[in-house]
């Protein structure tokens, strides 16, 4: 089975995380930049329900972060988790393993 592995890291740990993932055997990846907040960051906030206020709050109180994603064979997951955990010891990170039931790839219209 294939697994979609997602590693959330603070932007300053991107290099460490990428090196760990490469050493663990990933062969490809994609990266998304995002603004992240932990529950302790927003505890006590009361967010107004209009979109402008919510976006302003996120811009002022969130951290720049990176989401590194890769699709790997299930047998690589433990090695990936161990490698990332070792490389980012003492740092803030989150790893998600999402099982993939099916992958559909379209080559588009080939003439």
C-alpha cells in the first residue's frame, strides 16, 4: 500500500527535514508554504466571524511554516518517521500518515 506522508515543520527546519526525508528514501516530494498556529497560540482569542478579521488575526499571530508531502511505500514509513524524529529532535514538527486507496494519473489528451 502507498502512504501520503505529510511533514509539517517550521520554516527554519526545512533543510533538516528534507535531508532526513531523502536519507530515509523518499524519491519525490512537493512543498506547500502556509501560516500555522498551534492550539496554545490561539487559546484565549475570540475570532470575529467576518473573513477580514479572521485573516488579519492569522497574518499577525501565525508563524510561517512548510508542509512537505510525499507518496511512499508503506514499508518506508517507519524509517521516515525515525529519520525525521532524529533530525528534528527538540524541534516542533508534525508527521501525518495518510493511507492511499487508489492513485489515478491522467496523461491528458495525447495526439
